[in-house]
């Protein structure tokens, strides 16, 4: 195996470990304040320390953990300020990204977004994690044609960060039927603009949607 191949495989393993730890953190199986030691995680997944170190770096990037001594991390719980800052970044990036992407979306890609939207509407209110996952899937599906790949990558990361914080703060997830219906209405408005290939309108409605989400977070957590 070439050096490039070995690195790609290592990064794939690191991503798998990071995702498994992320799921455990978001579900509460690994609580806020818990310490994760590099050697312990490497032993559990039967890997060397290198992919674990890279997985820890990804958890830190996502705002799920901070470094501690002796090659480990500590799981952190986001604050209202974290949620609002992430939402502001998402607003700045996702608006121009969707504006550039929408005119280039194919009929198949729009149909895929429609399926994700319909599936999101069918998820019960109390299935918080599934709703947040499908919400992100819908939004990100509308960014795929943005010709600026760096902007798209940053916008996708910003959206995932906001989703992650809201999942960790369970009261935000349990926002009630009224708020869930508003989310559905806003999603439909965004999709309608996309179906008309109106990137500027889609961007405006997306920004309004993100701002509204920040206001809801402030009301519930403030």
C-alpha cells in the first residue's frame, strides 16, 4: 500500500471512530465532563493511537471536546453563546452558498431534497435526533451545486456545528408542535424558491430560517 493509501485508510478509520464517539456523546451515553483517554479508545477499537488522535481532533473541531493532559479529551457541553455564535456563522455562509447552488441544481437533486423534506415532516416530534439529522440532510442537499467548493465545505461544517450543539442541548430539541410546524412551513418556502431556481429568494428565506432558529434558542435557553 502506498503512503497516500495508508493515510487515506487511517483517516477513514479516524472518521469512523469520531462518528461513533459523536453518536455516544449526543445520545448522552458519554456525558458532558467525561474524560476520553487515547489509549483506552485505541484499545476499544483495536487500532493504533494515530487514528484515535485524529478522531479526537475532529471532536474538538466539532466543539464536542477539549484537550486535557495525558493525551485525552474531555467532553464539553455547549452554552447558549456557542449556539448563537454557530448560528451566526451558519447564516453568513449558507446564504451565499445556497444562492450560488440553486440555479445549478438538477431535477434529480431537487427530487432528492423533496424526499428528505417529506421524510422530515413524517418524523414524530419526540424523535429529536432523527429530526435534526433530516433537517441537516435537507439543507445540505441544496448546497451541492455551489461552484465554490471552499465556501460549500465551510457552510456544511457550520450547519453541522449548529445541529450538533442543538442536539446536545436537549431542551432545544423538545420545542413543541407549534415550533415544529413553523419549521415545516419555512422549509417548504425554501424548497419552493429552489424549485423556481430563484437562488436569491432561497438565500433570503434560508437566512430568515436560521435567524429564527437562533431566536428560538435564545428564548428557550436564555
